[in-house]
């Protein structure tokens, strides 16, 4: 299928996957060629760092300058695909309201408009109104970081001139009555859903997390590049695996349910994903089926070593680690060996070697969404939704047995031992992974709690 233009209200939006070395062999070329068979109408991305920041810290991203962005925009247009530039910082230190900041913003917007960018994603009302006034050609999309989750918020952004609104990614993907009310409030303004986000349901620190990530992508940022909020949430998932299932992901097999409701714009993340993994995600959602682990589609780190091809293998050089961590005034360099050991263990600072120790059988979740079609997700408590002894959630998750105590009579363990099945038909922990693997997973997240 050819890429679907947004005017036809359909298609997928994917990260651009740019890579810094060299233009002729850039990962972006492989991505654009690989997207050809699928209904992708848009890719998105930004400079590694700019005065205003974005939704991901620079440490996670390829090092890209303006010449590379300009070249990539031309190539996406040549493929019939649009380009969305991200100015989706949740906080910009209020520089947007200063004379210096406004001059910088005007310069960035003039450049973005001049290279033919089709749309800009923002998380700031001032930027929305500024772009609509001074650059009316460019469509403006509201970031998911504004947590739009009710009709009043939708109407606000519609009245302010938004062309598209990305729905909150942390709480309402299975609240179908709410989603229908959002569609009604949006009218002709398109709503977009992120399909493979794995943030915890109703995450209490989502706002803080967004601000932290934004600070890490501004020019001159001294913020710590590792993501403490993610580390904490990953530890919570391992301690209580029901959080893997409660997250707001949408399985490829369930897309038709959302399409019947009128949703046709689906966004795939992450920008740090290797090309091979990203293309497999696009393929799964385009074909509405995936026969592997759900984590292959939603996990935003621990990508397999074999997925990195060509210049992508330079994603984790020691030089880059030294650039971000080798500052004695900012960090305790005596702790650097601990950090490096954690990076290898959790596959955050290094690619993953071997099979993912956590497995979630995607096809075992067939029918999982049916319960939410007639009953709001918020009426399902962890215990009522998770202690059923049968159903599609059972036996869907396998976690190394050393990580947690399952199969006990402890009330605190009852959800995790039955809700996700612990990878065995008996409800006992899966023994498919060695004790040493379990210890590695536990140490990796436990040391950074």
C-alpha cells in the first residue's frame, strides 16, 4: 500500500530514525525504503538539541545537524511522506517569553518553514498561537504530553486552532465511552492515538517525567541524561507484573475496534528504536497481527544487539558516554563503574545480548480487550481484573523466577501470581531462565531505586 495522506484521515506516523553517519548510508534511507509497502503518511523528528528541547533527552538520540534534517525532509517528500518537526517540550525555562528566546524561536520557525516541514508538534499554547499566526502554512499538532483525556480539553485545543490532537498516552486507551466523547468534541479536527506506549496506567509521575525529558534535550542542558522516572517505573513493573498488562498499549489485532470508532491516525514510537525493530513494528500494525512477544512492540530500551545494522552500531560508543557522564562537577565519577555495570545489565547503555528475559505472549492476549467494550477500564481494580483464574491474561507473561515471590498465599502477591500467569500453566514461576539471569535483571533495576 502507498503512504496514506493525512487529508484522507488514515495511516501511521513513525519516528524518522535519522542517524548521523554518513548521508548516503543513513539509517533514514533504509527506513524510508522499508516503509514503502505500508500506509505510513508521516515521519517525525527534530534536531538532537535546540534552545527549546523536545520529548526525549539528547543522550538517547542520534546526533543530527540542520543540514541532515533538510536533506531528510527532501527525501521524505520524494517518497510521498510528510515530515513532522517536534517542538514538544513540556517546559522551556520560560525563555519563550523573553526577547532572546522569542528571537531564537522566530529563527527556528523560519528555518523549519523554509525547508518545507509539513507540521509541528507542540506542547505549549504560546507556540500553537505563534505558529498559526506567523506560519499559517504549517499544521500544528498537540503533543500527548498535554494529557488530553476529556472533551473539555479537546474543545480547548480545537478552539485555539489545533489541526490534530494526540490523545493522552497514559490513561484512556481502554475507556471507550470517553474516546467516543473525544471524537464528538473534536469535530473535524483529527485525533491521534499512540499505539505502543507502555507507560503505567494513570502514572502519577507522568507530568514530572515529561518535564525531566524536555530539560535533557535543550542546548547546554546539564541535566542527568539517565531517566530516573523510567528506572523507577521499570522496577515497579518487575515487582508487580500486572503493570505490564495494565499499560495503555494497543495491540495490532485490536486496531479495528478503534477504527470502527472513527480513529484512523495511529502513532508508533520510539525515536531511539533501531531501524529493523521499528520496521517490524510498522509491519505488525499495518498487518494487524504479531506472533511474538508484546515487548517487541512496546519496550523502549533493551533492543537486541543484532537489530543494530551498519552505522547504527556506533550508537553506544565510549566517546559518547564520556561526553555526557565525564563531568566531575556534575557527577561522582567514582560511581561511573556502577553506572556502566547497570547499563550493561539492563541493556540501557548497551544493546541487549540474548533473548529478552521477560516475555509477554501477544497472541495469548487475544480477547483481552473485549471486557472493556462493555465495562469501563477504571471500574476494573487490579484485583478484580487480575485474579481471574482463566482468560486471555493468564499465562501471558514470563519473568525470571528470582525476581519475585509468586505462587504464595500472600495478599500482596495474589495479583502477580494469577493475573499474568508467571509464564506457566500452574501459576508457578517460569523456570525457563537461569537464576543468574534473574539476578542480573534484579540487580539492574534494584540498585537505582
